[in-house]
């Protein structure tokens, strides 16, 4: 009889321990990334660039980031160390050193307190040589209104004729440009 009671107690204890293990929360139950992949685009070689991941606490308890580890030495990470309150957000920063030319895709593993699983987040992009990056920037430089206005050369308008056309209800005034500096330059 004692053996039977001992066996039942051992079985019940095993079930309780197993049930607690299965009740551990998953990372997706307590944390939500705004995005799990950030494309840094085209980078200049030797110019380290940082991507910032935003992670929200969607659980009921404060969210603690235990670790945010890059998978290689070419990436450095930093993260919010203080507990993140329910409904608030924290950050994980990943800085890529951009030492080697070519496309890259680097992963960081993130571990939250209260979970056994890890989440993987990714940064990617392409590193260009300084020369290629300079070519890219000169060919894709955005043109702003201020830049256009500062680079524009004034055009002198000569011989402006004013004409009036009368209609039944209104008078329409028009101006006709007959010669401009730009037109004169084209003729030369």
C-alpha cells in the first residue's frame, strides 16, 4: 500500500512539474517587434551603421530583455536594460561595422526573461566601396526646391508686349515674350 501511495505521489509530482514547464510563455506571447528585419540599404565601406529595433511589451508582466547577441563579431548590439512596462516599448540596437564590400545579412538572437525560446532579428544591406558609394550619391542626390532656386540662373526677358483681348464679360490680359537670354544662347 505504501508503494502504491508513493507511486501515485511521484506521478502527481511529475505531472505538476511537466505542466509548469509547458506553461512557460513563448516570446511571441510577451513581446512584439515592429519589424524583425531592417534593410540598411547601401552603405559606404568603413562607415559603421546602426539599426534600431523597437520591441513592445504585449504581456501582463514587465518585459526584460536578458540578451541580444549578434551571431558574428562584425555586429555590436545594445538593448534596453531596464524592465519594459506593459504597453511600453524598448529598443535593441545593432551596429554593423561595414568593413567588407558586398551584400550582408546578419542575425541577432534575443532572449526574454520567462521564456526558453529565443527570437531572431535581422539586419541586411550592401556595402559599397567609397568610390561606388560616391557615384551612387551623386547620381541619386535628391533635388530640393532650395537647391534648384540657388542654382538657377536668372533669365532676362526683353521686348515684352502687352495685349488686351476684350470679350463680352471681361478683359483678358496676356504677355508675350519675344526674346530671352536663354533663347539667345541657343541661337549662338
